[in-house]
């Protein structure tokens, strides 16, 4: 598993799997992987979902380190939030899960 984040490997794996546990988010990652970087309004039109719903899904994906965003100004002065897929590679095997579990934060600790 390769993703730059301050979380432990176990916590990062859990965040990535949770973020990908949604058909909309899988479609978002696929659209960005196939079509490249895109801004929220255009991506929402292409996927056929509302901008607020897309933004919620993009936020979850960004928190997990699967996409990244960059705000830019268009020629006419509009702020456009562009997203693209972050490089990630997850090998999910029983052994990888066992190793990741050893580094997970204890959910019972404050």
C-alpha cells in the first residue's frame, strides 16, 4: 500500500477501503483515472450526480488519499476546484491485512 498520509498503514488501509466502499466513489475514481483531471461541475455532469453529492464523495476520497484537489481561477475569474487521482497501489492479501491490523489505532483509546 503506497499513499502519503500521516496515518499508520492499518489506518490508511481502513480509510482507503471505506472510501472505495461506494459505487459513486468507484465511478469517480474510474472517471478521473480514464479522463484525467477534471473540475467539480464538469465531473458532476459527466457522472450524472449533483455537485453537492459529488463534493461529499470527493471529500471522502481526498481524506483517504485517493484523489487530490487544486483550486484554480478560470480566464473569466471563476474559481474551479480540479480533482485528479492520486497514485495509489493496494495489494490486499490475508498477510497484508494481518500486518496492517498490527499498526491500526485502537478505536477504544481516546
